[in-house]
C-alpha cells in the first residue's frame, strides 16, 4: 500500500497511513476510510479495514448521522479517500460530512 506526498510515491503500511489521520475528528463524529485499490471492503474505520467504494462510505456516514442515539445532527463525519482514477456513479452525497482526498496524481488531466 502506498500514498503520495508532494507528487512523490511513498510505500507505507496501513498502520503508517492511519498515523497520517491520527487526529480525532474535531466534531466528535465518525471518520471513514476508502481505498479504491482494495479488493474487499472492510468496515471503513481505518486504512487497514478501508471500504472499496465511496458509495459504501457515504451510506455508512448517512446512517451514522441519522441515528438518534449518536446525537450527531450537529456534528460532521469525515470520509478520507485514496486511489487512482475513481469511476463510480453516485446517486446521493453525504449529509453533514466532508470528503477528503488523500494523495496526488502525477499525470496532468484536462
């Protein structure tokens, strides 16, 4: 597994990637992780168990925000996404959530 810093590819383990986002969500809500390069989705609660699709993380985020017992209606979830060339048809965007891209693309796109 790897990531890019300032356009330089760096190999890293899931544990090392987790350390990049080791700051607790300042709103107290949930963080989700999406790695478009994994074959099988996990629970999305860390890079080592990342979800394979952004749509899965959006669904999980919307469910957690809506749960009454979470009392998160005034908080914001975060979804961290890494991967190359995402192609996915999204029919809904997350509520009260920030989607944050991790890494960079070395190829220029129009």
